[in-house]
C-alpha cells in the first residue's frame, strides 16, 4: 500500500481525483501520460510496458522535487490507475 502522502500529493497536483472511496486519474494525468507516450514513440520506443510512459510523465513533473523512493511509489499508484481505471486506495 502506498504511503498516504504520495496519494495526497498526486491529488493536490491534479493528477488524481477522489470520488467517494476511489481514486481516479484526472484529465491532467491523461494529458501528461499521453505527452510522455508520444515523446517516447517519437524516440523509437515500443512501449510494451505501461510503467515506462507513467514513469516518464512523473519524472517530468517531479524529477527534481522528490526522492527516488517517492517516485517509485508514485509509479506504483499511477500505473494501475492508468491501465485499469478507478480503484480503491
């Protein structure tokens, strides 16, 4: 289970929104991961692993302002939200 402060930071930054007891990816997140995927495809990446554009998008936003451990937690939160939609956290 990710630390609560990671989820709260993603909510505060507009990447995640809460609906009752569920977290949903926000429009801002969809835009960020789409930009990341587009950039990676232009570089010739095959994108077989969803974690790659997720990590890219998060690194673009948080790379200079968070620890590696926190970034890993963010990837762990956002990957299932990106691939599967809403989930309880």
